[in-house]
């Protein structure tokens, strides 16, 4: 049987710090100057990442930075999927 979640009533300092941090982030975002989007005129980013994954010559864009981000996201999503499967397996014996 599960219990009902209860509201944690901590100090007001924590709430004020959270509101202040939100205000700071909002001020930074609203005052930031974003340049114009230029894009990649030389070729396809997807094709360049594919060539970089297999260490082939090709693709008109330097894509090692994209490749690192791509692999990092793949590892994080794989870990999330493994965790979800582990949680689903541990919950099977609890019911019925």
C-alpha cells in the first residue's frame, strides 16, 4: 500500500533563493543578444556526422563536436532506457 505524498514545509529562505535565481535567469535570457542564424551552406550536417562516425573522408563540415554531442546523448538515452527496464522488472512481483 502506498502512502500519500506530504508537502515539505522548509524554510522561506530556500523559496526566496529559488525565486531570485529564476529572476536572474529570466533577466539574462531577456537581455541576451542573439545574432542572426547563418546555417551551414557547405553541405549536410547529418552526412558529415555519418562520415565522422566511421572515420571516412567526406562531408563538408567539421563535425567532431557534433559527434561528441551525438554519442553523449545516445549514452544518456541508453542509460535511461536501462533504468526504465530495471524499474519495470522490479515492479512485476509486487502486484498480484
